[in-house]
């Protein structure tokens, strides 16, 4: 599947130890900064379909806010659970902007998170 880089956000908009949810070329993306590195994954838990960007970032991992599963941001691997790994997206910084490579094809239903109502 072909991928293209897209400008996502200014690099200084994502403080270290934090994450944000973005839509990049139609794809739900969790963009995190951990130990100075920008990491991007799909913003959807493979088990509960919840938005991971509303979860806590700690020690290079994101915790699903719905059921507590933890996923390594660098590899997408689930820590201590049987869930599928997260889809990863490549990042780069160009002129102080974070660019994220997402598939050129539109995301399918299986890629979209279920949003919780307040």
C-alpha cells in the first residue's frame, strides 16, 4: 500500500510525554512525543476500538482509556496482553513541522475509533 507524508502539526505543539489525536488524510492518528521522539500510531485500540489518544502516555507506552491495555509506541506491540499490535506511521520533521506518512487509500471501518460520549 502506497504512503505519502502529510504535514500534521507544528513540532512545538506536542510536549514531551504527551499525545494528541489527529486526522491525517482521513486516517485517525495518535501522535506522541516520548523521550524527545515523535511516534505515530493508529488512534484505535485493536481490542476495544476506543481512541488511544485520550489514554495516558507513560514510559514509551500508551494505555487504552477503556480497558487498560498498554501498547509500546515505538513498536505497536501490546504489553502483557493478547491484542494485535498497533499500525505504525513514519514521522519526520521538516521546517519545524511534523509530517506523518499515512496510506494513500482511505481508511476502512476497521481503522476508525469509536468515540465515547461525555
